[in-house]
C-alpha cells in the first residue's frame, strides 16, 4: 500500500517544501508590503489631519478676527450714539438754562415796573406815604436786581452768602425745613 503522507525526502515532499517556502516568503513579503502600505496610509492620514487642523485654525483665526472687528465697530457706534445723546442732553440743558435766565429777567422786569407804578400811585405825604414809598422802592430795587443778576447771578450771590455766614445759613435752612415739614404734616 502506498502511503500518502508527506515525506521531505521524496521528490514530491521536496516540491511541497519548496512551495511552502515560497508561500512563506510570499506571505512575509505581503505582510511587509501591508505594513508599508499601512504606514504610508497612516502618514498620509496624519498629514491630511494636520492640514485639516491648520485650515480649521486659520478659519477660526479669521472668524475671531472678523468677530473682533465687528465688536469694535459696534462699540464705536455705541460710543458715537452715546456722544450724540450726551451732546443733545447738553444742548437741551443749555437751552433750558437760557430759557430760565430769560424768564427770570422778564420776571425781574415786571417786578421793577410794578414797584415804579406803585411808587407813582401811592401817597407821598405822611407816615403812610413814606412807608408806601419805601415798600415801592424795595420792590423796584428787588426787580432791578432780579432783572440784571438773573438766576445764575442770584445763585452765585446765595453761594457767597452761605460761604461768608455758614451757621446762620444752616439755621435758616433748618427753620425753613421745619416749617415745610409742619405744613405738609397738617
């Protein structure tokens, strides 16, 4: 009976051994080629990832720059708007101040004229004449003061009186405050 087992000493066994060696070499070569291909693919993927990361960084940097620029523009516009509002408020306050000065001067003029008319119509003789003339002269001089000093001049004068006489000014303020408080309470 013939044996079908593999014997390396036989011609068939020798051929099979050579085939096995070639297969082994081919397998080792294929594995090496696969390793090289895998390494090459890994390097290419790594390079592509680096390029993609650089592009993302650049895009992010560009986007940040644009956002920063837009924020700066918005801040500039807000500053301009605030400046405009401030200018308008200053202008309005100035106009109101001028209007108050004009109204104060007009009231002083009317008061001065009232004092002059009172002096003309009031009696001149006797005790009542002297008293009425003194009242008329006081009203007239008060009107002249208000007409010429206006509101700003009166404020400066009051400030000067308070600086020169602080304790009496404080007592007057306390007295006026007490009277106003009592009036509001009742």
